[in-house]
């Protein structure tokens, strides 16, 4: 599950429970999407959000135990497709959130967990004790187009190739050199505190949330087209 704390203009989304793995199943997806909806509703000018986690993992991807507990092959596929749909909803929710977002990746992020991290505007990471790892090739799973568009939007060139086609387990220092993350830190507490500090600094800019969303849409126009997110006309304020 997750919880959402509000400290002034800052929202802190905290992934909790499930032995620290935070595997994505309908319950966790619903909890995160509901928290983002609440943050959107309660947002004001100058809001920001940071996502943190407890335990060894930031997010260990889809809950495949839940998927494989289905009673038949057909139901197994239906459950997997349901998680893909939820993941798409999650990307939509982050793209539409009217505030800067930071992922404080203080543990491992695998597959859907990498997607969760990349949904944010900024990603911070532990230097050594966390990795980004796409396991889709190992499992024989095709990455659907909405998420491929996310990877194209957020990761460039050989870094994207090595993550997706070599299946590398990319540690924080490597991710920084590859341009995937903004900064790395030695300890879990440092990552969390730095994420909160960055969110606080961004919130102090007092940006208008609607304009922030529209500029984000323009920055990731291909992704938004695939997701079916249309741009919105907003009246320019008096300057």
C-alpha cells in the first residue's frame, strides 16, 4: 500500500508494506492512483510531490505471484493485462499531475518499478545499494508501446539500449553517468532527504500547476499522443 503526507505545499507519497518489495498489484495501483488524485485535488500554486519507499526495494515490478495464482491460462493473461492497464493509468496520472514530481529511488527498481520511477520529472538514486533493471527479456515479455514511448521520452541512445536490450542491472553511479538520474547519494536517508529538499526548492518557485502540466505535455508530446492526452488551452495571465 501507500500513504500520502502533506507538509505545507509538499506531498510525500510513501510506498509501504509487502515485505518492502512494493510489488504492483491492483491494491497498490489503486492506492497510488487514489493518492495522486488526492494530491491533484488538493494542489495549490507552488505544490510539489516526492515519492519514497521503505525497505530494500523502491518497487519490484508487477506482483507476478498474484498473476500466476489465477485458475487458468486465460485468467492469468487477463490478470497480466489488467496490471498493464493499471500501469498505463499510473503514467497518465503522473503526466497530468499539476506540480513537479521527484522519485527518491532508495532501493531496487525492477520492470514496472523502473516505469514508476520514470513517471516522475526527476529521479534521485542510491549510489550503490539500488539498481534499475528491466527483466522483460529474461521473462520473454514484450514491452507495450505506451511504456516504450515513456522510455524514448526519458532515456537517450545507448543508455536506453543497454537498459532494454542488454538487460543490465544499472547501479546509481552508472545511471548518473548514463543520464538516467539527476543525482546519487550514499544512504537511504540521504536520498529521501535530498528528494524532499529538491521538492521544497521547486515548490518555492511558486509555479502555476496548469501551465506546468501543459509544458510537460509539450515536452513529451509523442508519449501524450499515444496515451490520448490532449493539450488544453489556458488563458495567459496578466504579466
